[in-house]
C-alpha cells in the first residue's frame, strides 16, 4: 500500500481524552476511530490487524476440530426467557420493535447455539462436536473504557462444545486450554491461566486467560516459579503467601487483562430447551456443554498495551498490518529525486509481486515526519532509500526495536527481506 493512497493519516498529537496506551496510539496512528464511548470504526490499518488475529484464531479452532458457523446478533426474546438470561443478565441490550416484539443483541450465543445444534444432533454417535463463530458482540456496559479493551461493541470468537460424558468434556477442555496458550504465544503474549467464578455463565469454576498489563481490569495473584495463578476475587491466599504448588515461591499481585476464557456449562442449556440426545443404551440424556471465548478486538488492544514505547506501537510480526515500511526520502536535486522515486517504485512493485506486504511512505514530507510516522505505526522493519544510500548502492535497514540502523547492499535486499519475512 502507498501512503499517499491511504485516506487516513497519522496525527501529530495524541487524543486528549485517551485513558490507555491502546486508545492513544491506535487513534493517533489512524488504526481506529471512536464513534462513541465503547464503539469504534476499524480503519484500513486497524482492520488488517483485526483480520490477522482472526485468521490465527480461526486456524487454531479448526485444528481443535471446531466447525465454523455464523449466527445472528439480533435474537428473539423467547430463548433468553427460557434460560433466565432475559431478567438476570444486566448487560443485555434489549430492543423493542414497532410491532411490539422484543429482541436482544447477542452478548453471548448459548441461547442460539443450543437449539441450533441439538435440534440436529440427537444421537450419541454425533458427539462430541464443537461449533464456533467469529462475530460482533454487544454488552450494555455502564462505563466503557480502556480503548478497545472494554467496549459496548466488540469482536469475539466464541466456541461451544457438546459431549456425552464429563470425562469426554474434561478431555476436550484440557485440549482447548493448551490450544489457547499456543494461540496467545503466536501473538507474542504470555497468558496465565487463572481460576475464577463462572459468574452468570456457570456456577462451576471457569478458567480465564490473563495477560499482565496495567490497563487491565482484574487483580490476580501468581507465582513466577510455576503456572499457579488465581483471580483475587475467589482467592484463599494473599500477596506474599507461599505458592500452594511451589512452597519456595512467593505469590505476587498484578493487574491483568482477560483475553480469553473457558466455561463448563454443564447440562443447563440442553435442559432449558428440553433437547436431549439418545445414548448408547437408548436413554435420553442432556449433553454437557462448554463455552470457549476469545476477545479478538480486546487482544488487539492488549497487544498494543504490551508492545509500545515512547515513539509508538511495536507490532509483533504475526499481526502487523505490514511487514515492512519503505521510506523514500526527498532530495533537492530533481534528477536525484527522480532516481530515488523510480527505484523505490521498482522495489515496491517487485516485493509486492513476491507476496511481501509493503507500506511505502511515498509522501512529499520531511525525513523527520516520515520517521516519526513509521515509529508510531510500528511495523517490524523500516527500509530507507535516499540519494546518499543509492549512490553507494545501499539501503538503510532498521528493525522497529533496534537502536541503530545499518546499510545493506541493494543487490542483496530482496533476498534478505524474504528471509526476514519468512523467519
């Protein structure tokens, strides 16, 4: 993509009302635009990040055996009444139409997915099975905050599994936990698995996947010597106590942001809709269900919270909108300027044809402005082409996290760039 073709621009100043790093940098960099509290437009660069996160999540859910579906976000009232959610879930958006009918905007999909699946899966031979979707969700938050990390509209993956026995559910539950940990590591995040109350979803203990960040909304206790971690809300230990698993480890307290969760829903929803299956002995049974969520837009915000510096965002390569920023510098000499522009265009076309995603800053702007913009946008690699470097047959190479740049022969740059992209 050429910078001159992009309708959004980076801003010199951060928004005055941004309360977190992700809100400040994503708005300033032109990744998102706030429509109102908790509701954002995802602009071309931001949407590329969201789609990359979505693609990784989809890949891992497919490996786990999930079947992708797409369910409505506008729900009739009746299924929510059957489960008790209509009156018990305070964040549920409720809508009344001109016809007098009432509806809900989906904040989760148990009420929809249960009859969708169990009206079709009626024999034990059809289990276990898991379906998932990646879609927008809505919650009537009293106070939307922390940029895209806590919104009234958000992008989410939710998967639901169905099992004939607790043992089979426990097996899949463990597999899902392992997949989640691998998935978050692909984003460059280290997630801690915390025990927490199932809340409105379930009376059983659930697992939340937490990433340490000061912008988080949860307080956790964790051990640095093992994987013990617990949400303070249900903890029977306190900061400084010996770790229950590693007695030589002391528990530390931290703020964290939830990026995913898994819930054991039991047989509640099958019973609510009276949709049993027939087991191997010919008896009616209700399946055990699990719910597995990942906040995709929230993950995007958490990544920015974790990976930034005083200059801007530092995108992990796996989710960066572009792998490389090509910066062509202007020159007072018209002939040198023409040569730089033509060579930059040749490199841009060559790399694009080879599948390298390049963001070319081809604007008529000062070097300082271009460098500041590149740092703010935070793509992994910056390549600078100028009259001086071209005269020496070189191009300047600088990784986003590197303190110094270095010169690379133009004759070798494509091969070196391909290695960088594919490593």
